[in-house]
C-alpha cells in the first residue's frame, strides 16, 4: 500500500480510527462486504468523505461491489501502524490515568501498557487489575529503558508534567500523549500530542451556542 506524496489532513487520520471501530461492529453484525454508504451510516460520515479519505492511501474495494469488511479493517490498521506492538506507560494514576489503564481497546489497537508510575507514596506498590504494579516516578527512566517502552501517556498535574516528559525522553520514549492541563516541550525527534480536555469542552460549548443562536 503506497501513500500518495502529499500531506494527509489530520482530520482524515482521526476518521480512519473511527472507521476501524465501525468496521469491527459491521463484522459482528455479519456484513462481510459493505458499501461506502453503509460504512458512512455507521460512522456518521458522508460516503464521499470516506472515499476521499481512503484515496490518499491507494485503491480500495471493487466498484459496484464494495469493500471486503475484514480486509479494509486490516488495511486501515496497517496505514495507522496498529499492526505493530506499541509498549506504553502511564504516568499519573489518578482517576484519568486509572481509567486509561483499564481501557480494553488499547491492547486491541496494539497499545500494550506495561508500566504505570505515580509520585504518591500511598499509591506506589499497588497492583492494578491489569497486572501492573504502580512504580515511583523516580523509576521512570530506568523502567522505560529496560522495557523498551515507546509511548508515554502523561496524566499528572500541570506542575509535574514537564519533568515527567523529560524523564520519559531520557528513558528513550519516542512518542508522548500529554493529558496534563499544560503543554510540555520535548526534542523535535519526539512525536508529541498535547490533549486539552478543557479546550475540547470549550469548543463543544461554542458549537452548541452557535446552534442556539441560529435557531
């Protein structure tokens, strides 16, 4: 599969993840072959948008027949790199961190959480349902290196996030997903995603307000 020589819109990448979840549901509901119309109905995306998103990565399906559901799911997973194993750790085992540690879809998508860290001595040593024992944050660098962890998820308070990011980078992390309510800075070679839940809620509130004004 060869990606066209062009910048793929970020929105397209996000929709590909949605397509995977919908394709899994369609297989469970016994749809071995689907059309872009049916997939669009499940994903709440227009058929034209689905075809455009897939066109960035080559030709899929058969005109007049549709897509092989299982094959299309496998091809999208290959595009996203989900056919690889991504050793992952979580730093900050509060409510959000604990929820992420118990999120079953992580492993299904190739993200294997192999370590968890927290600075609270009362939490250190606690064994989680995932079979992971919470370690102190002082062990981040050594553990990340030893377990060859590639992705770090930060769910700490804002004032701890930057130091944690630096510890993860020092351990050899390649990608960071930061949920802390502040942006962190890392070297250019590290792939970083700062996720602001507050910003997403602010955006939702804005869109809802605009709808009310139009009605």
